[in-house]
């Protein structure tokens, strides 16, 4: 169990390895202090932004020492940035992981780990509610390199077992999923992988490490689109993959080759966003649950997808593993075609019409239009995207205002 001193950056004190912080060192403290030096350049409270593409050495012997002694310093911008190291250690501490690798986006993080871990002749098992772009990358691009993707139903553990072959190298799922909010039994998922000698990965973007810690349940890797709740302000792109230092070494090396790094200002914005992470998540959780309960009782709503509701099919898994249930609420408008559903979206006054989620501003959208407009009706049905579905990403506004806005939009 790390003390507060253990989460502060120093030459002798790496990121904590324990899954749970010591008493007095909760996630709020980790979000503010983990990975940071107590005294910083210029004696500033905040970390500096290092806008450098290359880093100098005082003499030739310093270069040799850097190479031979594997010193922790920078050489070239594609391989790292001092600010990046701070954020990676902060993310690892929040996740209860040994290490984290920061990428330019969540998709870059997923591509990085899959490219590092899979080779010709291997296969990867994906659950069918994973982010559609993640599955698209595997189906259309990994396949060109001789990697097979096997898709199984989310939460069907017998199907996962049946899909495993001697060529299977990784099991990938999300929890909760987007937009259906399905939650899996993390311990069972991790146990299947461990028993078969296969690495496991969970995309926990919707949950965040505040609400869900898959590594505590035995999962090998945790993926986040830091663009969402971790950044929290709809003003940056970033992604991360957390796990053990040994398992991530290959991923970190490939990132340097691919150049899928983040930029100094985005790194700074992510670090700043993380300072208020715990406070924001508390409000997202409160708003999400309040809005979901309101919608479930509304006569114009056919169904609500929110894992914090007892009516959700995976509520038991969510209650077992999650601290809170997040700000994303998906619902179906009763007896509405796609145009009537779009009218509800258009009448919203507080929520902005936009993709993404996890920022302080509430965002609303119709998945059929925003993400699946060019799909056929048959394809949308296969993805579970009906015409009358609305996805609402609750921000941190007053819950009463969000509910009032939905009430007038549904009533009209």
C-alpha cells in the first residue's frame, strides 16, 4: 500500500504498484499529486509544458551513459516527453497498475497494443458490443496482416471459451459498453484468459478508474480514451493503456516507432483535467443516475439503458464491480420513428448535439444519425441501433436543469 510520498515522483520512487492506495491517499489525492515532483522547475506548483522535439546532452560521455545505464531522461520527442511521464504515472496510480503508456488517442492506444501483441496467424477474440471503430480496425486492417478476429456476444462466456484456439493471443471486451451499457463479469473474463494463457483487455472508457478497476479483478490491460472523462473538458485527444511494466514494454517501444505520441499542450491539458477528475466523476455519476430514473418513469420513454438501474440486465455485475455508474444514459422514445426521435434531440436546449462524451457539457445525439447513418437497416439492427434510440452524455450541470430540459423536449 503506497503512502502519499510513494505516489510523488522522484528518482527513487516509481509509480505505485499496489492496486489500492493507502488510507488517506484516495483517488482524489492521486489525481492531484501522483507522478509529480514536489519541487518543480521554476518552483512552480504546476508542471512545465516541454515544447521540445529533441533534447541535448552536455558531452559524448553523457550519451554513452544514457544508453548503457538506461537512464530515465529524454532524447528525442517521438520517444517521450517529461510531461508525458508525469501523466502516465498519474494514470497508472489511478488504475492501480504498475505502468501506463500514453497515446495520441484512444484508437491509437488500441492499435498500438494490438499491433505489438499480435502477429501473422494469430487471432483475437472481440465481444460484439466493443466500439465499432475498434472492430473495424481488426476486420479491415489487422486481417491484411494475417490476424483473424473472432466476434462473440458480449457477456457470453461459453462463446468466448468456444472461440479460443491455440492461435488466440488476446480477449477484448468493454465494460460498460457504448451505447447499450452492458457490463461483464470481470473476474470470469480474466479467469478464462488466465486459465488459457491468453492476455485480456478491457476498454473501461465509460467507467473510468473512479468507477471501475479491471486490474483488481485480474485483467491484464485497461484501455481508456482519455479524450472523454479523464480529460473531461472536450478540448483534447488522448488515449492510454495500463498494465504491468513488463507487458507494456513492447507497446511502449512500438509507440516510439509508430510516432503515435501526444503533443505537449494536450499532455498539459490532460494533466490539468485529471486534477478535478474525482470531483467531476462524482457529479457525472449523480446526474446519470438521476436522469436515468427520471427517464425510466416517463410515459414517452420505452426503455432506458443504464447499469445503475435495477431494470438493466447487467445491474448485478455493475453493482458488484462499479463504484458508480457514470454519466452516459441511452433511451428509446416510445412509438417514435427516426424523425420524431430527431425532433426530441433538436428540442433540447441545455444539451449540445455532438458525438463523444465525458466532458463537463452535456451532449445528446441520435446514434442512427451520428454514427450509423450510412449503414443499412439490416446492419443497424445487427448492431442493436433502433431508429428511436437517443444517447445522452450527462455533463456536470445541475441535474434539475437536465431533467427539465428532457421533460420539455419529450413533452413537445
